[in-house]
């Protein structure tokens, strides 16, 4: 045979052979495959061989076959975990919590399963484990991975002392746990798969296993467990069963080819070897019609490239999607692939496990659980933390359910800096924003453990009835499958936790749910004979296709990196014939070559990028094809996407008609009611004209950031407001604006309470007591010290009169200035002055500064310089306040002294608040603003004139240091 087109699929050959051999007696035959999927394809091929109606043979997977031979029923996974936990507690006589047990319980369960499937004598194994421990007290036989598992085990087990002693104790107890686990399940008439297989194999060994099967054919097996091997041989020798191997001479006859490792062993076996043909098929020696390696940058790029390729193939005559398979060793590429399928592929079938944790529904439930776990308070006082709450409000489910409501709450929380939100408020939002019924269910606080599952099930019902489905995965079928799986698992968890008399805390239950779901996969298994087949590697067993497209051909993805945890070290695994990682490599190698041996067109994709998940190194299988198989028509290409960065162009906004119209908002002559430009707006304009445009003209909102910890802005607000309230209350209570030295004892006593109130207000809880946590405790202390220092300075300065606090905030004390424009019209400037006081005829205009500001002003001119480093922004602001107050207090024409209470210098023994004007020997304390007022006023006039000059655009600053802290830097690409 020279042409691959003449090669038939293994299952078709098998169907032909059995039809010939058994004819009308096919109904008496039982065909056993490694999995159910092979049976479905086999049935299709068989129907093509039969011309008149006959009874179909019985088709079983190997698990079903064992199930039929054993009187024991396999318990579901959760029941096994709980039984193992009970066994552990009985054997150890320990009241260990289920939570701590759960992780390593899973590891133990897998180990026990293998011990039984490979018919290992548990007493011998556990005895040697213990003995080895005693000899190797430093555990130097352990691999790093095993050490890690054991380390995690002890961490989970909660043993803080005597780790080594306890380590040997667990090995001493293993045999007891193993036996008790089996007994506990048996008391319920149940077992686990490994024990069931052992029971059948031991009955076979003792020749007591009876069979109701007439003729059995085992087809397509490779790596048998010892229990399977024993039973197969028993059926061959006792009942004349047949074994049909699916193999190729290429890997069976080459002793170095790992793909043939198991088959070479069976070929030499007295019983199994007799089913090997004298002349092994040699299909891999024949070159496929086309074979190509395609390197693609990044994992998702492979899915895109394959989508394009499928479009080309599907338009070629003779291409049958049902004879094509896409194999995905990396399940994460399933959805990228589904999104990349061309329209010409009208139907497809997914046959693989997909992790539930990758679904949108899981992320939704994760956020819900985080919300419930992080809540505080009870009943009507329950509050949710903003973090999980915001994550939930931004989840696509809530955005779809009622986008306005979700956005309303997100804005509320961010806009008012609320760290905690009452559940009751969320459940019954006062604002009428459409349907809120889901919120009543969702934000219902979980108070008791036994409510968890009902709560989750109710949420799932809501999701099913009201929320979106992703259309792209086949009209929502995929979502229905998710929902169903979640529903089943939560129900099961509820049943089982109710049956068990375990005291599970809410946290434990939630962790249990998470662990369970994280490890679960959705068994996509629709009608597997329709359309393009999309499969995991394991699902391809026994199946053959003309076209094989395989993604993720990279080391550590295919073959996969060994990552299985076990309590049984490598040397004991080897010694007792338990599977090891090198055997896992042999299994994947067989799966790969078996899929290749009858394919006519092969396209194997690999990722060329070195990322954290993939090493970027092409799989060893690609190298083997290139150097060992010697296929002459092998083509290789690497798809590159040259990246060309478009040059970043400068941004400049001209003052056109529309822009100038927007700027009319500060024109006092056009609309006297409007507010004016603030000192910070002018400061921004001096720093960067474009930033001013974004913020004040275009009103592009800076992104709101939640501030769990006090940042610079909050720090300033708290200090300003605490000082304002402190002095204002003093003024109100004493009925006098006079502040005398003796007032300070009381003022200082009140500082802490005033600061607490400001914290509560800033964090959106004005009426409740603020809980200081973490860094906020320190921040409060720092603010207290600063306020005390200010009071200390004021005490020494007293007596003085308070003239005003936060002047300009109250509309009745309107603090503004109007500047004439050269082209006519007036521009209004506004300001709020922190504090104005008076002593001996000197009016101090005080600004509190919590940043790094100093008081040096080289010249009035320097206040308008555009380079951020030279300009003293605090002084510019204070000068402007001086001007504003001069305008405000016009009739009295007072002696104004602008000053800064700046944190940077407050603690210095010779602190004084006045600005220092001039350079070198010309330096002097500025105690009378009138000496500089006209120069400053002229500079301000020029600045405003420039701002309204249509020929000066809003352009970008040259000072890139400013860009690094600018909220609009993404727009500017800086
Ligand atoms: S990123 Fe730089 S140039 Fe752009 S607006 Fe901000 S400060 Fe101006």
C-alpha cells in the first residue's frame, strides 16, 4: 500500500473485520473501547457495513465493562472526599477540620485509586514508606515537588510544631486510613473506581470472576493498568476474548521510540502478544499528502491563523469537515478558536473537557462569594466592602441586567469614596432606575452557613432567566451546559453537606465550593459525528481523520509538563509499578503518533513567543518528525506580524469658534452668574495648556480612583477641614472671633475627634464611627502631629482675630476678581482662602499646604514661568488669594500679608509663614502684598489675555516630567 488515501480508519477496519467474522451473530458480541467516544464512531462505521437489519453488538467503555463485572457501585467524587475525611479522623483519632483536610485529601484519593488499579499491596507500600522515612530522616529521596506537596500538607494540616514527627505519623496512619476509607464506602454498598477494579482483577486472578458476556473484543488499548491487563488476559484465556491493537511498526519496532513502550511489552506477552499481526502496519513510513509546521506568535495567534487556514481548506473541493479534526492540547484556546472559525464551517462539535473556572458564570460567582466573605456587621447593618462590590457591579452580568443601576452604584461608590456600603441600600436603591429585583437577591447578606447553597441556586435561576448568553458558542448551548453543571454541583454539595454531620463554617463551605468548581471541567460531548471535530488530545483515542490540525505544539504544553502531586515518591512508584511521569510521556507520544498514522493532511501549529505559560520551544514531536520520520514534503513556515509603530504626533487644539464658545463659561460680561476660573485651573494652564483644555474646557473627567488609604489629596482635605471646623466651632461657641493663648488647651484636646469626623466624611460614612485600619492609623497620627504643630505656632502667635475661614466657599462671601480682556469683555477668577486672620492691623492670608511646597519666590515674574520646576505654584496661588482678598476688602484697603503654613517647614524652630521674595542678598520677607500687587496683577492680565488669544493653541508641555503624573497621558501617548 503506497497511498494514504487507501488507508482506512482503525474503527472502520475493525467494523469490517467484525462484520465478516461474526456476521449475523454480531448481536452476541461486546466491544470494549478505552472510552465511549470511540464506540460512537465505531457504530457509525458498522452501520455502513451491514446490509440487512441485525442486532447491534454491545459497545462499552472499559469503565462500564468493569462496572458490569463488579457488584460494587462507584460513589460520586464528593461522597468519596467526605468518606476519606471520615476515615482520616477515625484512623488518626483527630478532630481535624474538613477545610484543612480538603487539599491533600484530593491527593490521597488519587494515590489510593492508583494503588488499587495497579494492584499494589497497600501494607507493603505503606510499610516501606514509613521505613524509608526512618532511614532517610532528611527526606533526601524526595523531589522538590514532593517536598512542596508535603510542605503544603503540613501547612494545611495546621501542624506548627514537630513537623518531622508528624510527617512520620501520617505515614504510620496511611494504611489505617486506606482500610477505613474502603470500609466506610462499603458500608453504604459503595466503593471507588480503583477498589472496584481491584475487586474485579482479584476475582479474575482467583478465577472466580463470572461473565455473562458471550464474545468480547477489546479494541484500541495502549497503556493498561495492571488491573485492566489482568482482566483482559483472564477474558482471553477463559472466555476466548479477542484483543485488537491500534499500532504502527514505526514506534513498536524501534526500541527507542517511547510511543511504543507499552505495546512492545504486550507484544512479548504470552497471552496478549498473540493478537499482534506478523506484519505490523507501516503507515507512518508513508508520507502524508501535505504536512506543515506553522509557527505563530502568541497562543491566540495560532487560533486566528488556523481560522484563516480552515477558510481556505473548506472552499477546496473534496474537503469534508467531518473528516477533519482540530486538536487542542491547551484548552484555553477553545474559545479563541470558536471565535476564529470561518463562516464556511457551518457546524462543529466540541469533545473535550473545558474548565468551569474559565467561564463568565464562574467569575460572577467568584465575585459574589468574595463579596459575602468580606462583609461586616450583621442583619440590617451588614456592609459590603467596595472592592468586590465594584468588581461585581462591573461584571458583564450586572452590566447587562440593568446597566444604569450598576453604573449608578459604581459612580456612587467611587465618587464619594465609600469603602463600605450597606446591603440594605443596595437591595432597595432609592433611585428609581429600572428593574432592581436581582439586586434584592444578590445583595442579601448570608448570615448562616445553611443559606449558602440556596442562595447560590437562587442566583443561578436568576442568571438562567434574566441574564445574557454568549451567542458565539452555538446559540447559548455552551451557557446552558455551564449552568447545568453549576446547578448539579451545588445541589450535590448541598445534599452531601446536609448528610454529613460536619461542622462547616461559612468560609469552609465557600472554599469547598471554590475548590470543587475550580477542579471541574465541562464535559462537552454533543453529537460527535457532525461537522468539524474539535477535541482534546485524550479524546482522539482510536479516531482517525484525513485532516489533522493541531495547536500548541510546544514543550510543556504538548507533551504536558509533569505536574501531578502525590505522596508516593518516585522510587517507590517505580518499585511498585505505579505510573511515573516518564510513562505519561510515553502515553502522550502514542496518542500523537497514532493520530498521525492515517492522516493525509497535517498542519501542526506552535507558538513562537516566549511567554510565561509557554516556553516557546517547539515540541519534541516536531523535531522527531523532521529528523526521524524523514517525510520529504515537510513544509515549515513562521507567520510574523511585523509591528510598525505609528509615530506619536503632537496634539494641539486650536481655539476655534466652538472652543471659544466653551470658554465663555468664565466670561463675567456674558454670564455673571457663572463661576470663575480657579487658581488651580490657572496653575494647570501654566503647567500645560493642553491639560487645561482637557480638564477645564473639554471637561474630560479624570478617572475616579478609590482611595482605601489616604493619599495626598485626601490628606490635604482632612487637614483643611479639621482645622476649619475646629476654629469655626470655637468661634461659634465662644461667640467671639478672638483667639487667645488660653484657648489652646481646649482646642488641642478636640483635635483627635475632629480628625476622626473628617476621615468618616471622606470615606463616605459621615454619620458613623470610622474604623481605622492599616496605614490609616499612621496617617491619622501624622495629621494629628501637623495640626498640633499648627496650633502650637498659633498659640505662640495669639492673641489674634479670625477674619474668615474658607472664605469664598459660602456664596454670601463671594470672593472673585474680574480681569479685562484686550479684545473687550471680562474674565472672572474665583478662589477659596483657607484662613484670614488679623493682628495689629496686619491681615494674614493663610494657605495650609501639606505637600513639598516652600516659600521661596525668586521674582514675581517667576510665578508665570512655564517650566514647572522653577515656578512656585503655592506662592502663585497665595498671591492670587492676596489679590482676591484685596478686591474683596476694597473699602478698608488693609495691609495684606500672604503666607503659607507649609508642612515641609512647620516643624522648624524658626518657622514663620511669610513668603520670601527675591534672590541672593536681595531676598526679603514679604509682609506687605501691596508692594507686589500691581506687578502680579499685570502678569495675571497677560496670562488671561493669552488664554483667550485665538492665535495661541492649547498645546502640550515640553516638560515630560509633568506628563508622568498627568491623568491624560494615555491620550498624549506620553
Ligand atoms: S500628558 Fe503631558 S502634554 Fe499631555 S496633557 Fe498631560 S501634561 Fe499635557
